[in-house]
């Protein structure tokens, strides 16, 4: 009996190799330009402050921010970062779960959707910060009010994004499934929701930033800890280095949380694709 010869993977064509090489070079070039722009920005900021082109008392400068961060690291910096991170993630997760659930209900019932849609549009346009005093009175002056503020800002966006995605699902696929006797639940679980995985993650990318905005707005109104509290405190005592340092930390947090969502999307897309 002859042994089966092991199959060798097909050779990659020269054109394919050149294409992949060009793609890698372009990716490296993009990353290099991003890092270079950041270095240039901070260098110009430092030089402008040292030469007196900008008021370093108001706009601070990188060297002073580094010194402030070093001092903050010895005075409960991680506690403040942890408070803001906890409030942001809690509001974010609640907003996503409730938003998707409400979007499913609205997709499921056309009557409820027609009744509720005008109110959703109005609520989405309403500046949530205006409801801050009411939220504090109803929920309480504490962490709950801050989380509720983040939830209020991200919830409606999730509902509208997901509902639009559900409605935009390929109608031919839905019609074919119903022709074969699929129930509405089967249509949703097998066609509508899987078709909107990218819509869900696009909503997550938007909401992670909105949740952070909601938390900072809430911390401006009522907080005893967190980066929003540090910004308000720094402005009150004219420690603007503290303000700029807190803003810089917020920028890093926002970038890291956004990249976490991007990585999660790649993992889920690969899993669904496999």
C-alpha cells in the first residue's frame, strides 16, 4: 500500500509577495508618521513654552506635566484613574446591553418602533448635562449619578445605531428564510444579528468615548475622586499643570479603550469567520 505523500502548501506568487511587502511598508510608514507627529507636537509645545511664544502658566508644557505626573503618582493618582475607569466601563457596558435590548424590541415590533422613534430622536438631541441637577436629586449625589450620566449619553446612540443596522439587513436573505418557514426569532438570531456584528462594534467605538465624556461631565457636577474631580480642583486652585496632566491621562485612557474595542472586534470577526 502506497503512503500518501504530504501535501505542500502552494507557493506564494511573486506578485503576492510584493503586495504583502508594500502593505507592511505602508503600515510601518503610517505608524512612523503617527509617532513622528506626536513627538513633533510635544517638542513644539515645549519649545514654544520655553521661548515664551505661549503662556506656560495657562497651557503648561510637557516638562512641567511630567513633573506633575511624578508628583501625582505619589498622591493617589491610580486611585483617581481607577475611579474614572470603573465609572466609564460600568456606564459603557450598561449602555450597550440596554441599548441593544431596546433596539431588538423596536425591531421586533414595528408599532412600538413608530411610537418611540420621535422620542428617541428628541432624547438624543437633548444635552444630557442639562439634566445633571435632576439626575443628582433622583439618583443621589454619588457614583450612581455619574454612571447614570454616562449611561444616558451612550444609551440612545446605541439604540439608534443598532436599530438602523437591523433595518438595513439584506431583505432578500430575510425573505428567503421566511420562505423556508423560519420564525421571527430564527430570522433575528441567524440573519439579522450576525449581519450586524460590525454595526455593533462601530457603536462600541463611538460609545466608549461618549461614556468617558458622560463620566467626566458627571464628575464635574458631583465627585470626590476621579480625573474629572482633579480637573475641577486644578482649575479652582489655579494648578493648570494638574488640569493638563489629567487631560493627557484622559487622552491615553480613551485611546487604550478604543484600541481594546478594535482588538475585540478582530477576535470576534475571526471567530465568526472561522
